[in-house]
């Protein structure tokens, strides 16, 4: 889990199935000692995990990533130059309980990460 350690959520708004969250990345986190020394870059796997944890926070359940139909890393996030980003997510819940999610991490007009995929709740649905 990265929330509360690697990143925090300053503001989270949910309207229907649309989510907007303002995120702050800890530029001093130990991940950056190895990725990369002197030139920190937020790892792609961390961007994906941030999206997962935002969805989990909103729905109140743990999830598994089932399918990543689109995962585009468009611009690096250097936490020393830019540790505040915004996340927008749109999701819908299918009859079987799976969640179709599209997400973007960005700062102003610069898009860092785009994702479209499917998450499943770890809780059994009847």
C-alpha cells in the first residue's frame, strides 16, 4: 500500500462514477534512492498502484487488476520538480461486480499516465 506513505490524497471528490483526487508524492521516499539516484522518477508500477488505491478508497473494498487494456506512460513525474498531480477516474460496475476503469494522472495540460482496464473486487459478490 502506497497511500499514506508514498503519496497522500489532499482532496477527493466523487460525483456519480467520476472521481477527482489531488495527490501529493513524497519526494523524499526511499523508492527514489533506486529509481533513480539523483534523478528521481515515479515508477510506472507506482502510478498504476495509485489508481488502484484511489478506486479502493472510493468503493471501500480491496481489488485485483484483471486486465489492463491500455496503459500509457506519457511523461515522467519527477517528484522534486512536480510532486503534486491530479487523478481523474471514471468507472462503472458491471453486473458481475467487476469495475471498468479509465484513469488519467496529470498536472495542468501535461498528461503523465493514462489507463483503461478492469478491476475485480476481492470480496465475493452474489
